[in-house]
């Protein structure tokens, strides 16, 4: 598994390295080998994931969801750069964990999501993670920009009890355009994520992980809703009883059964659109 | 009518009892007898109730609504475990008040809503209740997690004047996965509900009752809206005039006439969807 | 023009009078004469008004909009009791200013809106008013229940500068079911309205007036929006610059031109629905 | 390029001038020459811009978007006065920078947007500006009415770091109907805008500029969203980390690539409507 040393991502030397590195792919690198065609059902669910998150206002032309290839944990699947509500099966592209495309379907590299490194670097560090979302969900922004920690308000968002850190890109790379533009920044983000289920990105959004594709979609929806509810409850000016970590553990241990039902409803709604 | 002693729902002895009890149905219990086919109009309205509450964002793959069988008050009708917006007449299942299905239509027990005991146990304790909703309505969560009592802001939510208690599952069963997984917890919830029209469930949602199916849907919608309005009014920092209990009594005494009109509109909207 | 003495609407004597009065119509009163068929364009716009307000979440099965008959200022037009989004031209009924129907189209009196007296009594007192809305608009409720006066935040809601009083039904009739159930209460409300463009009703909603049907719809929409914006601005904790009454006068003097454009857009949206 | 001296816009003398000026066009002025037919793709995108902003609730029958003519920077394109969601290619009209129409398609001057001077006067002063929006976006109103400056909460709204001033029309013209009714007021607004990307208008709305049509639409959407998020974050009662101006510069330098994807999604949604 490739690792990137955790140096400070700034300064003229670093900039030079990045420029050189960005030239390398076209010159020296071969496209990685394919793990073979993924399960069509998995691709169908990935397409649905894009549309469900778009329907909930959590993805648009920015933000993305990925899933590990079912035939090889060293490959992941993700849409080409496009608006989430328009994704179809033929837009799904296979990447290796360095976030290099296996086959771009004839598209230039610039037609891919710049921030795909969020996904590849998390998959490298976290073998337990099967699916990743990067979102700009509005309700999360105020929590990323303040020092107020997100807390679990109710059982659908119980996983928040495991801790949601905040990534401050300035600490790693100084003043940037805020994007996770390369593997080094992706590595920094994955490192800050650690063993947590999700991480907020100050002034930007969040990255969310889960052991299944359906759960990463649900976690994104309920993380976003929980933020709204917590902000509402905080304004009431009285103490709040959050879920206990023990409650969260018991809920997470059983998660999935009810979700399959909800997934069916979400999916039908978005896939029946013309 | 079966009653369950109100002991503390925790400890090793209790856990053992629960394990044994959970094995019993498959071994020793017969399916309860049917009360016969319910009025098709009642089933149609129950289907509409699922879809209306889904359309209002108050049910999804979690949460449910039930109604007593029109031919037998010891039976109730409820959908199999599924997303509310997809419910049709053939998904409606008959239960006895111990929440045992009369006929699962060939489905395994795991395909039913786990928390059906909320409904059965309330029907046992409250002969006046004809319909029950269990919802995770977002606006109610902050009130369940704080000590701020819900109050009636306007005449559509007048029934709140009769008091909305909060159920703290930790007091009954310690640290759990928050679900009303069995008759014992359902009994505890019904006991805490007492004679009130509804009860909030800390970190979870609410259970709402009414003397008719249409009213339980309306109460769920307006309980949820009232919570939003009360939170807004509290932030204004000045005293609030809530409805008086006498006003609430007069409103409730007449409730139903205008509701029939509204029901017609709500129902047409959701039943005309493809 | 019939007027009703402004006595206190409670006590046993008053109750007896009301009971007797409620029997009178069926026994002694003749249906009022029709002013003849109204302009079909006016009826079409009234139907659109119901649907536009429903589309904005400001009317449902409760609440209504009326307009004076174009051939006789002593008659007004209003839908039978029904959900606003379902109103069609054949549901429009003609009333005299005592709110007696000219012809119920064969429907019983109970199929009419109970609170039609809001409209009739305002038309009696205010010859300048051509259209009236009664709404339960959620954002208005917190202002009706507190002592915080509504203020004009922006030019679309400039008319608020003319003052929006609050009607406290308890001061007139003690503890009631909150409804404007008869001409006496309608008279009280109209009296409290005075020369103002609208009045909030504590724990209930509002009545809004305007010199045209299009403007009463726009006023309802922007009164409701202004309430949301004012609540938001108040939470910022700094002084707010509201519109000056002189600004409001200049805006109102020109109102109508731009509204015709907006009306066309609103109407097309709701009338093209199946 | 015509300029208007920046005198105080009030008093009887000024009123007389305005009356005389308003008579002039019909008497003495010729319609300006056309720059020829604009690129059909530009017109199509302008139509989409109206509908996208309507779909986001940021334009209705009031408010407008314009773009400079692709063949002549001294001409701009804008819809006739109408509801944004109904605009089609044949409704687009060409104006010179004094906001005189080249050809009204047979419509009277009163059928054009009164406030078109916002656009013409900004184009005169700001050669870098290619597109302008005037909106009544609700979330911006509380910021225009208080002294709370808008700040950039996240990278999609980074341009806010360049400063968003507030235009107080009272300082220029005393008590008015709040509208930018003529070139003089448009000039005042453009002067207050200066080099900033946008300006709030107290009690009214905002004017937003950008170097492309797609970006002015995106800026309008994210300016509005940022205002909501900032208000939410301010209520948390802890310090907020806003984007640094250096971060904003880097983001703006790259802006456009991701936007093309999002634009495709927005456009498909609104143009596929019947």
C-alpha cells in the first residue's frame, strides 16, 4: 500500500515537487490494470447513490460518491466529472487507489473529478471502508467553520457518537484554493479522519465513510439532518441529551436491516425519473 | 387483555427472559385468528395515510401508521416493513394486540416492522385509541432531547394542550439500540403515554394517537409543524400566549368536519402519483 | 349595511341568542337574490388564487380567499368548503354581505366554510376592500402569539408599514374554539382590523385585504415571507432598518404593474397542473 | 460613454428634471442601432439563466439577469418584463448602455423592466463585467437591513471575501419607492458597487456581477446560500473562521471548470420542463 510522508504541504520546494508530479502521469505512468467488469447491480446502486444524494440536495455538479470494486479492494468505482443527477451506468469509471483511471472512456484527465484523491487515499488507509462520499452539504458548513462539535441527536445519526473531526487545510498547506487536488492532500485528509466515520472540511464540506454503499448514502443524509437539528436544539438554551456512545454501538451493530427498505424507496423515486 | 409487569428492563436475568421469549413464537404460538376482511375503504385510507405522511417528510423507510380493524378492536392493520411512499393495499397485514401477524403473506417475521409493539401495546391500554403513528419527524427531535415542553401554538395543534410527555428509554432499559423491540418496551411506552394524545421518544421520535385514522395523520402533521413554530417563537425572546386548555377542549370537541376536506386534498395528491 | 352592536360575545344570554340565531336561517330567511353571473375571467382568477396560495403552502383544507362580485359590491364570491388546490369554477358560490349563500348548488349549509363571516363582515365595513384572504400561514403564528409587531423588511411587503394589529378572540368572547363562527365575531374582527391592510389572529392565523384579487394574493405571500425574514433579522442582534411609511406609501401608489407579470407566472404554474 | 453627475437625487428641481427627462425619449431620441444577431447559444444560455434562477427561488416576476452582447460590449441582452420561469428566446431584447431598447418587438416601453438601468449603468462603469443579476433573494434581505456584513462561509461563495457593500437609497434620493427607476439612480448604485462583485440594496435585494453568464448565476445562488449559512453559524455563539481573501483569490482564479458541469445539470432540469 502506497503511503505519502506527512510533510507540510507548502513552500517553494513542495510547489516544485507538485508541478513535476503533475507532469508524470502523462509521461511515465501506465494506466492501471482493470479488475474486470463490476457487478452490474453494484453499478446500478452507485448510479442510484448519485441521484439519491442529488435529490436530497447533498450533491450537485460538485461532490461525489464512490464504492470499492466488488472484485478487487484495490480498485474503486466513481462517476466521471458531471452533475450527480445525470449520472448513468456508462459514466462510471474504475480507478486504482492512487486515483488513476483504468480507462477514461476517451475523456481527458481534466474531465474527471479533481478531488478523487479523497476517495483513493481513504481506501488506502482504511481497509474497513467500502464506500466514500464527498459533499458540500450546507448544514455541515457552520459546524466546520466554528468550534462546535457535531453530536448525535437521534438514532439515525448514532454514528456521530464515534466522533467527527474537522480538517483545517491551512494547517497542512497554508492558503490554498481549498481543494484536495492531489494524493498528498488526500493523504493528509485520510490521516486526519483516522478511525472516525466522517470528517468535516472547514469552509468546504465533508468526507463520509461506511462499510457499505447504502450506509454511506444514509450516513450522509442523516449527518446533514443531525446538524440542522443540533443547531435548532442549541438555540433552545437548555442542556441537550445526546446519544450515549453505548447506544450508538448497539444501533450500529444492527444497522442495515431497516435501511434496505428505505433504500428501495429512495431508489425507486430517483430511478423512475425520465 | 395481556399486561406486562412494569419491571426494570435490564440486567442478566431480564436478558435471559427476552432470549427465551424471542424463541417462543416460532415454537409454541399459533397465528392468531383473523377478524375477517376489513372494509376496503379503511384499507384505502390506511394506504393513503402512509403516502400522505411520506409526502410531508414524516415517514420514510422507518416509522409507520396503524388503525384498528373495523370488525374487531382486538386486531389492528399495518403495512409490512417497507418505505411508506410505496405502500399499496396488498401490503397491509392484520395483527393481534400482542402484535403477532394473522398472516404474513408468506413473508418471514423479519420482514415486518420491528417496532410494531408500539401500536399493539397502546391499543391494549387505550380503548379510546383507533389509530397510531410512530414517526421520526425531525422537528420533534430537539424537544425530545431537551427539557423544553411542547406547547400548542395554534388551533390546528390544540391537542398539545393535553400534555405531551417524553419517554426516556434509559430509565426503563439502560443503554439500548433505542428501538421498541418487544412487548415489554411497548408496554413501558404505553404506560408513559398514559392518557395523553402523544409522547416524544428521546433521541428517536414520537408516538401519536387519535380516535380516527384521519385525525392521527393530521395530529402528526400539526404536532411536527407546531414544534417548528414554538422553536421560532421562543427565539423572539418575549412571552408567548399558548392555547388555553379550555380552548383546546372546545376545538377538539368539534374536530373532524374541516379535516374531511383537507383529507380529500391530501389523498388526491398522493394517490394520483404514478 | 347591517351592523352588529359590539357587545361582549359570551355569557349564558349571549349563548341563547346565538342558538336562536343559528336556527333562524332555515326557518325564516330567504336566500338572497343573485347579482347575476360574474365575469368568467374573475372566476378564473379566483380559482387561480386558491391554487396559487395552496402552491405556496398558505391554504390547504382550511383558509379561503374571496372577491367582491364584479356586478354588485353587496355580493362576494368564494369556494364551497374544500381543499384549495382542488377548487374549480363550478365550486364558486355567491354570498351576500351577511354571508348567506345565494345558491348552494344543492349542498347543505355545513358544506360551506364556517368562517365565511370573516369575509362578509370585512366587506361591510371596508368599501375599499375588493378581496380578502383568511390563512393559517405558519410563519405568522409566532407573531400572533407574541407581542412582537410585524414590520416591513422589504419593498414587496411595504404595506406592513400601515400597521398589522393582532386580534385576541379572548377579549371578545372568552374561551372559544377560536373560529369566527358567526357574524358577531366577524364584526369584531373587522372592527379590530379597522383601516389596516391585514390583521393577525392569535393562535389561529390572519385575515388580509386588498383593493384587487391579485394584490390580496401577493400580500398574503409577502406578509408570510416578511415574517420569516424579520424573525431571521431579529436574531442577528443588531438594529434593523425597516421601510419608512413614506417609502411604503410611494411603493403602494405604484403597485400593480409588476404584479401582473408575476401573476401570469404563478397562474400558469398552477393551472397547467392536471 | 454617458455619465451622470453624482448629485443628490431629490428636491423639487431634481423632480422637475426627471419629469422633463422622462418625456424626452418619446420626443427626441432615436432607437439605438443593433449590434446584429447575438450567438444563439448565448441567447439559449440567457433563457436558461432566467429559468435556473426561478427554479432556485431567486427570480419571479421581479428581478432579472442580463449579459453583454457577444458582438458589441456596448449592447446588452435581457428579457422583456415577464416572469422568469416563462422566458423564451423570442422574449430577449437588445439594449444600449443607456438601457434604451434597440427594438421592443412592438411592445410599449412600459412592458420592459423598469429597473433595467441597474444593468446598463453597471456595464458602463465596469468593463470587466459581462453579466448582471438583480434579485430579491429572501436570505439577503436581513443582511441588507442590518449592519451585519456578509462573509464567505465556504469555497463556493469565496468571492464574498472581496467585499459586498450595502446601497442605502435614502442617502442618494431620500424617501422613494425603492426602485432604480432611471439612469441617475442606476449610476449611483454602480458607483456604490465600485470594484466589488455584488452589492446589497437595503429593503430591496441585490445586484450581482461576474465575468461570465454562468458565473453570475452561480454567484447569485451561492451568495444567497452563504447568507443562510452565515446567519446559522452566527447563532452558535462561537467565533467563525471565514475564508481568507488569499483563499478566495486562489479559488476565483480557477473558477469555471467545475461550474460547466453544474451548469449542464441545472440547465437540463429547467429546459426539459414543458
